[in-house]
């Protein structure tokens, strides 16, 4: 029972570690490696696909590649930090000959009132994870940076552990592959035939019939077999 509890505890610890690594990787590490930016959805305009609390990761995109149906994150006013993530429902050209985009929330009945200029586009949705945005908002930027370092350290430690296990396994296999001792048994000497019975004479003692189950002759003493020898195989 104690062994089962210990095993379940180890499994639970590994699951927690894997979940923490996956969370930090999805929320911080992967966006950084991909040059993307994570955002948290605060309103329900993009339900049901991206409800409030969803972590949406946005990567830069050329405005000329955007099409109807793409989900983009854009600034409400160019140069200001407030952004919105909505779906493109129309692509047009304004009076200055520039491409513009009409957007709308999936759960909104009407499109957004203003057209979006290419300069306002922050990027296109790369991936989104429901509810993970709340967890990401619970940490400051400095804490998320520390999380990246922790994940990197854990990954290095895991790689070192795997290398150590491989090395130990190789060493054990190398030792177990050594020549094993081979038992070489000495052949037992062949027993001589029993000697014929000796009688002092016919007149001295008449022949007596053999009794069932009894031998009338004494067997020759059996030489003791020598013990087997052990020799290492060459």
C-alpha cells in the first residue's frame, strides 16, 4: 500500500510539473520564440470560440495577405495601446486607395462602425487557449520573465537527467555483456562390473536360491565422482 501511495504521489508531481511547463510554454515561451504577443480577451464579443479569459496569441502579419474570415488584433486608434480582436467580414479600398478592413465580433449582431487601416493592424491570431488568459494576468511581466527562466532551467535539468539515464543504462549493459562463468562438469568414471560371488566350495555350503528382492553379491564400491570445476569462458 505504501508503494502504491508513493507511486501515485510521483505521478501527481510529474503531472503538476508537466502542466506548469505547458502553461508557461504556451503563454510565454512559444510566443517569444515565434515573435508573437499574448493578449487576454476581456469581453464576450468573440463567443463562443474566444470567451472572456481566453489567451489569444497574435503574430505580425502583412496586411496585404489578410482575407475575409481572418481574426485580427488591431488598435482602436493608431498608436494607442488599446486593442480589439475581431474577425474580418469585408475588405475594401478607401478614398485614398488604401486597403481597409471591416471587422465584427462573432457574437455581435452588427459590424464595427469604423474601417480598420493597415497601420492599425497589430497582427493575426496564431492560436488561442480558453481561460489561460486569467492565469497569465495574475502574474506581472517580471514574474513571467522569471517563469521563462524557470522553464529553461527545468528543460535543461530534464535533458541532463535523460542523458544521465542513457549513460547509466549503457554502462550497465556493458557490464552485463561480460563473459559469464561456464560450469564444466568432470565426467564421472565408469563403474566396473560387479564381481562374481565367491564361494568357499560346493561341499562346504549348498547353493541357496536367491530371495526375491535380495542381491547375493556385494556391489563393487562406487568411486566418488569428483566435484565439477568452474572455468571462465575464453
